[in-house]
């Protein structure tokens, strides 16, 4: 393809702070249609096609059968699983012309069960896996970062069905390895898998595949000592308290206008670790109150709290209706309508400062083991912290990193087959519900994540396996007959050899041409000019500057092909074997 024919403009001015969004906008990869909705220009569509080819190869290799589910589904399908009511505004609901309730698919578990129901009615059909690459819509309230967080997106989602948990676990390992292969083949072997919270998907075992980057929205907990990795939402928080030699008596102290942990700490000359904090939430369903007590230096993990009380929550706005004294809430002498919970960080703590449940006063000498009722339950409800205790090896070694989620896998269990009534006949004639697994990858997000991970100040550096074009020919002074003839000859030779080649023969300056080439990101570049022809050669270089030098004109096509093969082999060398 010739650069002059590519629809889309490239420009120098910085467009956005997030680098992948900035470079893909400047490079003419996408155009915003609405909030979180984009049209893709040819370069991005070519990258998408190559990623989808990798996805199909890896899904087919683990016995996947490609299918296609509808984007629009009747609400009755989601009502049968219970998710029509349980999912919030992210699920776009509407009525068709006959007044029937409909939804736009944000995920397709229900559609997968509906497809397989009644056609997989005997154990002899199991196990099997079906997958699709399809458009989805999630009415995301915080669309950002270009293709990183969008509302409409293309996703590969797969669903496996099994007759035993053991069979699911074996297949889950195969899918896990297939995902490792996908990311390595796409040129990002640095993607890591972390334990995650299953959220609205259901199930008990799940992993997210994360690309570590400072612009990531997820917090990842990593232990460099033992290799433990987990999403912050799913990471157990282990807190150690050093007990004082003596438990002091409980006494109230005047604290006046000091309300926050910081203000009380400064007034009483104590650290936040020496306080007990109260955090108030309300259930989304009925606005009833939930009060959580934890050590003052920690943060509540709202995902853990949501999972424990089995209800979505939001921070409380007004707490007077819960009979609570804002800024002075404490667990001793408390009388409230709220559900009261205690975090494990209070276990073993001594002589803390907490609210006294009256204006302008706090308690000193709060000792949970003495001052709370016998049998009080302590629950893991806080976030892990930098330098905290690793749940796996027990060392104070945790690191907190940021990451972009580029895929996820879940052991769903019978969450959907039970609720939707899908069954099969066992060998003995019993009727049982199949066990499911679910495996998803967002294609657009993966594209943006690769750009985020592989770029310089001038543009993306696409891995050879997914690059929109493997090589770009830059013909400087293309109006020179000899230059144009030599460039045309190489272009046609590479096309005949099946190479994805981009050809720039515009009458523009070298700086302008190279700037565009940097933004288009072809891994291999060939420069042809009067100067190179005078030396009897072309210039061959890498977009990432890992190599560069002259190649003989008569050997140019083969030299380019050899370099493409070398780059491809380097990526494939990092791809693990299939299970």
C-alpha cells in the first residue's frame, strides 16, 4: 500500500496525556465518534486482523469451535440468569418497536448457555468450548485513554462446558497457557497473570492478565520474593500489630473540631496506626447503612466489602439517619441502625484512639480484645499495602504496581447453567448441570496496550507479528527517475513475496517522511535516495534502532525478508509450548 493513499491524517502536536491515545490519534489510527466510541482507520484494522488471527489459531488449538452470538438480546435471556436486575447501568437496556425489553450484549454467558442448551443434552457431548470475536457494548461511565477504556469494543470471548470440576481445572490450565502464548505472539510476553475477583461474572477462581504500566487503572500486588501476584481487589490483607505491654484504661478526651484521622493524630501526637477508623457506606439497593471499623492507616477494599455483604455500595452521604456522630464514630457504646463490621487489622491492636460517639470527644485506650463483645467477628475488608505481608510466603515484601487488564479467565462453575436450567444426562441417566469456564480478551484494549508498552517519543514500535505493515520503503526524492524505479522494483518484489509492505513515494521532505514513518511504526525501514544509489546500496534499519546499515541493491528483497524472519523468530522464541 502507498502512504499517499492511506485515509487519515498524521500530525506532530501532542493530543492527549496517555501515550497510546496520543500516538494513535496523531498517527491516524482512530477517530472518536462519541464518548468511548471510535472508528478505526486502516492501520488499526490491519493490527486487529492480525491479533484476531492469533486468537483464532490459539483457540482452535485448544479445541475451540468458533460461533457468533447476537449483539442485541431479549431481556428474558438475562432475566433467566438473574443478571438483568443485578447489573447496574453498564448494561444498556431498551425496548424494541413492539415494546419488548432488550439489551446490548456486554458479555455473552447467557447467549452461550442458550446456544448449547438442548443440543448438548448428553455426557457424550462434553467437554466442549465455543468462542466468538464480536462487538460488545458496556455503558462505561468513565471512558478514557482512547481504546484502553471504551464503551463499544471488540472482544474474543470463549465459554467451556464440563461434566466435572476436575475436567474444568485441566482445561483452565490449557486456556491459561493459550493466553500466555497469545500475548507472547503479540509481542508482549511481559504480560503477567494475577489472581482476581470474579465480580459480576460469578465463580470462585479467576485470573486477570495484566500489562504493568504507570497509566494502568488497576492496582496489582506483587511479591518479588515468591512470585505471588494478585489484583488489589482480590489480595488478602495481612496486618501485624505490636501489642503494648500494658492495656491502658478507656478514657474520653476532648478533641474539639478535630474530626479526621490526620487532625486527631496531630492533636494527640500519635500516628494513624494508633487509631481506629470508622468508614460508613450505604447499600445501593435500599440505602441502608454499613459501618466498617479498621486501623486508621488502612483503606477499605470496597470489592471485599461488596462481596461480603452481597450488595453494591456507595460512600454514605448523610449519616444522621443512622444515629452516627460524624467525625466521632467509635465502636464502644455505639447505638446505630447500621450493619457494623470489624476488619482484621484490629486483631491484636492495643491502646488505640477511636471516636467516643459524642461531639468533640474521642476515646484513648481502646483495646478491641477487651472492649468489644466476646465473639466479635473480624473480617478481611482492607487493601494490601506497599511493604505488607505476602499472603503466600509471609515476608514483608509486597510491591504495589499499576496495570492494564488485557484479558481474564474465570472458573464460573454452575452459576449460569443452574439459573438457566441447562442440564445433560449422565452415564447413569441422572440430570446434572454442566460446569462452565469463561475466557475473554479485548482486542482494541490489547492494541492500545501494546502501543503503551512499545513506543518512543516519535511513535509506536509495533511488534513484527501484529504490525500493520512489516516494512516501509521510504523513497527520498521520488521524483528522481532512478530512485523511483529502484523503489518500485523493491516494492513489487516484496509484494510478490507476501510481505506486508508500505511504500512512501510522496514528494515531501525527508523529515516529514520519516516523521510519518515513525508514527506508522513499521518495524523495518528501507531508505532509497540518490545518495544511497550513488553508493550502490539501500539503507536498512529497525524502527526501534536495534540495527541499521547498508544492503546491496541486488540482495535488497532477500535482506528485508531475512530481517523480518529474524524479528519474527525472536518473538516466537518467547512463546511457551502448548499444553
